[in-house]
C-alpha cells in the first residue's frame, strides 16, 4: 500500500499484468491475478446478505412527501435487506403473471428511488430484463422522439414512472395504449394506470420458485443504453454473469470492500452503467448501504446536505462533481470533517481529472484526518459492465487508466497511428439487442471487443507502469497537410484552461489548414462574468466585452501552447444555440456528441472558416488574423 494512505486494506495498489507482442506490432496483456469465484446472479448475492444481515439498511432516500418544508431536510426513508427480499418476491410474481420477457421487458422512465430498485430486483428474480431510461428522455425532450425510438426497439410489456403528471406527456407520446403503465404516485388523465402497490399485493407462488431457479449467469439482467457521446445510443445486452463477474473483479482490486461493507451517498443514475451496475452492484455484492442522493454536479445543494448528514466510506463521482465538491469542502470545515470521517477511497470516472483537483483533494484529506485518501480511477464502458482497467491509485497523470483488472484480457492494436484498446473477458457483453450486425462490427476475429478508445504508455518500455487514455479513434481527423489532430488532447487542454465558463468544445478542421472549435458556453457562469442577470439571453451574454475578451484570451492561450498546425487552436465560434438533446447533440449525462453537432451544424462550421465581414460569433488567433 502506498505510504501515507489511510489504514484499511484497499487491495494491490500496484497491479501487474502479463504482456506479449502481437504480430502486427501491438500487444496482448492480462491481469497477473486470475478472477476468483463468484455467484451466478446478483440475487444470489442479495440472498447471501439477507440471511446474514436481514435488518441492515440496504437503501435509503429522502421522503419527498413528508411535511418538512425543505426537501433536502426531509427524513430518510429506509429499506432493509429483508424488506427488499420480501417485496421484490411479490413484484417478481406480478411480473410473471403479466407475461414479461426479454421480448417484452420492464421499462422504468423515472430516476433512482426505492420503487425503481424493487422493480429491478423483482425483474431479476423473474428472469426478465429491466431497462432504466434516463428521465431526460421524458422530462427534458421537446418531441420525445428518442424515447419513442427506444420503446419501438425494445417493445416493453410494462412501463413504470414514479409520478403520473410529470411523465404524462412522454407516456402519451411514446407508449402504446395497450402497454400497462404502473405509477408510484398519481394518475394519468387520458389512460388507465396501475398503482405500484398492486404489484406488492401479488402473492408469490411455487411457479416463482421454479422461475428463479431457472435464472442463470447467461440470463439477461438488463438492457443498457450507451451514452451516445460519439454516435447514436446502442442497446447493450447485460447478463447476470457479466454483473457478478465484474463485481468480483472490483472486490479483488479493492479488497477492503470484503471486510468493511461500503456506505455510499450516490447520485449517479441507474440508467447508466457507472451508477446502475458499478455502484449499485457494489452495495449488493458487499452487503453495503446506499443513500440515494438527489443532487447533481451542477446542482450540489442536495448533495452537500446529504454529506453533512451521512459520512460515506467510499465516494464516486464524475470529475465535474468532484471539482464542485472539493470547492465546497474547502469552504466548510464541518462538512470536510464529516466527509472524511470514515472515507477509505474516492473513485472518479467519465472523464479525465485535472492534476490540481488531485492536489486540492489530497490537501483537504491531510487537513481533515492527517492521512491521504486514495483517489482511484480506471477505464471501462457500458459493454464491459463497466470495470475493465484499474489505476490502483497511481494518478500521476491526468489521463491515467492503469492496467487490466482480474479476469480481463486486452489487446493494443495499431490503428490510425494510435493503439486501440480491445477487451475480452467474462464481463463483456455478447452483443447488442436485435441488431446482430452491430455485434459483428464491434468484435474482431479473435473475439476482442473494439472499444474505439486509444491508449498510450505511461512510461515507454515499462508496460507495467500502466496506460494513459489517448482519446477516441473515431474523433481524430486529418488536416489538409495530412497531419492527424489528437482531438481528445486538444479538447482536454481547452477545457482545462477555460475555468467554469465552458460547457463543451467541438473540434473541427478535417481537410482544412487549421484547427477550429465550436464552443458552447455555460449560461449562468458567463452571465455572471458579463455582470448580467442569469435570465439574460445567451446571445446578449456572448456579445459583452467581458465574455468576448475572456474567450479571446483563451484562444490565444491555446494557440501559444501549440507547436504546429495540428496542436494549435486557430479559430473559435461562440455558439448562441445550445446543444439539443432531441438531435442527439447532448447526451442525458450532459456530454456533447461531437459527431451530431458537426452533422447538424454544417453552416456553423462553414462560417467558422469563411466568416462574413466582422462576424460577431467568430474569433481568430492573432497569428492567423495577420496572414
């Protein structure tokens, strides 16, 4: 264990892999430690803990309908392991009686809550897949086209929403009238619905026992949507064996989970692999407790209230959320003491973490408890369940992703002047639902999954020093000179220099002489910079001298840091129209899909390189303007 880390065994913080060369000049590697034994299904793990700790809290959430005025101050509502088992038995029976199957799965439209969790367990016991859909598809969409496409492709036999009124429009637009709708609360004005309590009233039968016994590691547990950050979302088949083998992999990397059950305060959505498979599975597999957090990285009030109430033993977030939390911890000593009271490690994923965030986090930990707390990361994807590579706490570089975790084999294949990372192992998806051609495209002739992620060495000639993330293969493009632009590195540089004022950057320039970028600003932050009210139009905000000067300096800074045409940002276009969820330009996690933006905004790209005289949205670096 790294010297100075808080006492409590986390596992081998210096993982190793066995390496061999490929005929094409690439590499094979697999974890030196084999994957240990694990249950066939997630409900096997749940039953194990029901027998040992029946009264321990498994899940908790704030009671949204108590009489307290402030929602974040409302009391916790608890679900024990025994209650979860009994109630999910009834739901499993109700699911069987309705004839649900992989062809007619259970679909959940709303976010993380106790009812959602019970439906998940009931579906697993009945051998029926669940598909948890991001609430953004129902609550933020303007035309519900993405939800409609998803319903058409998955043909759910039962749809659940936590409340009737907020989801009524989406249900009316996308869910056929003959599909049963179950509601946690409320009713629908224009169609019949079933109260959630009706599922709990079902009486388990002998047939349920037979159905549970037939569920195996190969049974589909859930359908998960890919993030859609580089292309249209795909429906990933996720089996019980994928989930359990991935949890065993995590348990071997962080062995302290096996001796101290995790206590999480977690907001990450169950509609995605990070929150719904990794974190929720972590609790089930290790007899832990999850406090459902209603906060988000951009709305931290609820999260800070929850962390002032509950001290986690492990904390998971995306880099933006970690940055916001660290800023809050620096301001509030009482919150800092509560947060670090029993924390053993933090884990971030979803994007790279800036080095200054690690340094600030370490300084906070030392001030609060006199010890460093490991800040862990790795690399994986929806298709890998998701844990694939593990950094083991060695985060000397912002893009460290580590080495293959137990059970995984990887191949590093030379592709477009980079090394593409490919996966093979028990946690890997068998393919995509009802689209076998996509499976054929995604796997190579050796059975490795082609991730599309590129990696490079932490230290040349020292494979076990680990790997660094090197962007997405499909994002890179060539300039007119034939030189490749490393989009991931350039975008990371832009985002690291922009402070809180930029939502995202889309790099363009294929076939051009210079690299350009379409920049999407953060509305409220830029309004504050411009000394305008938050409800001011974005067009007005972007045209203020303060905002334009800020982005002009950002552009010049990026230019000065480059060393050639493929590493210098030459021109930017400030985008007055936000990325659209319905067009696929924005994923429900807030990630900008560059391909969709470029596809829908060809005129903006053209205007970036051929601006009209005094174009008010385009800024050009000084060196280019002088040409």
